[in-house]
């Protein structure tokens, strides 16, 4: 008997109802690895069951973790939660229908035809993935995104929307309701509508936590509608809450199929029989490949253009969940798995060279979709009897084999077709694999304390900028050295003051100028020797 075939058979999971295959044969774990892991997996199943029963699984924040209830509300521990889930789904569907039927209409245009989603991180990545993966000529609305605070990015998107802005529905999404990038995006959008003499509120809805700053703003301004985000749903696992369902329903996608797919995957991945549980096998394969300590990176290679954004989506899901300094016992563990990837076969012409011949610090996850294209599209033979899809499959298989020959690990996930159901199932598969992996390495996958440091430091920069401007304005017309500006701003951090001044000089709206110093010394000196001034006090 062929050794490779035996191994393939032994490590191939298939669920006919889900239309999903999982091949872990090329992780090349030792025969007793899974047996040895079994007691820890059993403990993980129990912990996941407790989580689904409503345990405070996010202990650091004292929160339940309820994204699995979104597709099985009957499992929620509290009738009020069950009711909130079903009511919200109903409201999302009705709202989308009303928009499509022009019962909800913009101020001036005859109907809403476009959606501008304003959000970031978990409040954008899932919607972006789903929108790109499932778009078709049958879409009811086009969906655009503001997912940053890049002014030129705002302009580029607004330029692309162009004349369609009066018929564009803004969907502002922020669980916390206080994320600056999203607030800025909303203000940019408000200004763009105002330039056309339109009232933003008559074109906007929010998805946010009740009582958040954004929620209060939406009430005060009289937005078209508000949809809830709950503290028991994390941003990175919120695709099947209103965060993902509302934009998808507006686009005209079958959100109930997405929920059905996720629910079906949850049913399978609740199994305590490891062989029958693809999420457990995936988590175990990650553990084997990374040594349970992030020693190898996860390279995600979907051989399907529609899934190109899956790596960005999974990047947040995996890295924000697993990248933790402390384990649940308070020990310093510096956990995590780095995730990157775009799509095959495109990346074969970019970085597969290194994957095969270079540093062995990764494992690949191939994602394959068996159905090449919608059957009604027909097919083209590029050589007698050979289609482009045959090539796509051939390239995937060839790369898998080429990596295996070098002993480089890979996992392959195969979907029969890509549709709302299988995408929902794929999302649920990764959500649970992350949950199980976190149990195996004993970390809290549901908080993100590390993100706060960068946000606080950014706020400190913005605050210092205000003091720098005040200091310059007080001495308008006088050229000041860097040290003098820092002193005027009451800062003992001239490096940050330099960064602020350099940025202000490039954006002269506030009248701050960079002035070259006099004399040879200054001419050849570092730009830190430049002096700075406000051209005219505003
Ligand atoms: O939905 P919010 O509260 O605007 O947060 C956006 C993202 O920011 C983070 O909090 C990280 O900064 C993510 O966890 C979250 O998905």
C-alpha cells in the first residue's frame, strides 16, 4: 500500500452535508501526537461547552463570549439575549427590504443604490471579506468602505462613488462607538454630504453598543436607524451579528444561508470526537506546526480570487485572539501565530520561491473551491480538454507537492462551492479553531489589551500637537528652533515634536512653515536644525 495515500486517508476529514474537506496529512505530525494531545483536547471541548453555556470566558473583561449564539439563539443562556438576536435579525432583514423597495429613501435621490460602510478592524474586515467573496451581478447595492483615517483614502473612495453619493447609505459600525478612525470617517462623510447640501443623518445608520458615544450621536442627529452590538460579541467574531449581516443584506446576499452554514459547522465542531471535529483538527495541526509557541507563521493561500481577503480577515481573528503576553495563569508566554497571505496561484509568482527554497518558518494553508465557476457561464478550453480551472487546481496541487518534497508543512481546506452557506461555515470553522487553540495554550482569546498602548500613545501625540500649535501661534512670525518649539509646548520629547512639525509642514493648512537656517552649518546640518514658525496667526 502507498504510504502517502495511507497517510492522506488517515488525515482526511470530509463532511458531505457541509461540503467541506480538511486534509492535515501534510502537517506530518508524528503518529502519537494527536493521542498525546487528546486529554488537552477533551479539556478544550469542555471549556468550549462552558463558554457556549454562558461562562465568563473573557474573564479579564468579565464578559460572556456569545458569537455562537448568533446562529443558534436557542443556545443563549438568557431569554433576553435570545430575543435580542432574533429581533435584530428580523430588523436587519426588514430594513434591507425597505431600502431595496425604496420605502426608506434618501433625501434627494429616488432610492439608495450604494452603501458606504465606515468601520475598522472587526467592524470592517468581515463585511469586506463577505462583500468581495459573494458579489455577483444580482447584487442589489454596491458596497464601499472607509476603513482607515487616511484623508487621501477618503477622497479616493468618494471619487469612486462620484455622483452616486446622494443615493448612498452610510453604515457606521463601531462596537465601542469611540474608535477615532471610524469617527473621522463619519465626519468626512458628513462633510461630503453637506457639500452637496444633504443632511448626513437622513443617509445614515449605525451599528454600535447601546449608549456608546456613536449611539448618542445617532440619536441626537436623528439617524435613519440604529442596530445593536453587544458586549458578549467580540469585534473579530462579529460577522454574523448586525455588523456583518446588515451590509450583506443590503448588498442582497443571503444572510440566512450564511447563518445556516455557520450553524451547521458549529454542530459538527462541537463534537468531542477529535476525528470528527475539523476545528479541533485544525487547532491541533496549528499546534503541531508551531510547537504551540508561534514558532512558525500561518501562510494562507486561497486559490480563489473571491477569497483573497480571507487572509486579512483571519489575520485579525487569529493574531488579535492568540497574540498574548500572558497566559491565563499570569505567566509571561508571548503567544501568537503570525498570519499572512493573498491568493494562489498569483503568489506562486511572488513568494512561493522562498516558501520552497528559503527559511522554513511557516506552514501553508491552501484553500480550494472545487466548483471553478458558475455552471451557466460555460467553460473555455485553453488547450484541448483543459480549462483555466484545471490549471488553478493543478497549481495548488503542484505547490502542495513541491512544498511537501522539501518537508514544508501544509494543510488544505476544500469547499465544494463558494456561496453564502459555505462562507458562513468557513468563518465558523476558524472561529472555533481559534477558540480551541486558545484553550490548548491556555490564553484568553477574547480580549486585546495590547492594542490599547498604541491608541494611547497616538492620543498623546494629538494632544502634544495642540500644545505645539499653541506655542507656535503665541510666537507667530518668529522662527523657532526645535528645542524652542518643544519648550514652548512644554514637552521634553523633541523627537516627537519634530515628527509633528514635519507633518504639519507638509500639510500647510495650519500655516506652519519649515524654515531653512542661515549659514553653512545649517545648510549641511540635519533637518532637526531647521527652524519653525507660523506664517500668520489664524
Ligand atoms: O468596533 P470598534 O469598537 O470600532 O473597534 C474596531 C476594532 O478595534 C479593536 O478594538 C482593536 O483596536 C478591534 O478589536 C476592533 O475590531
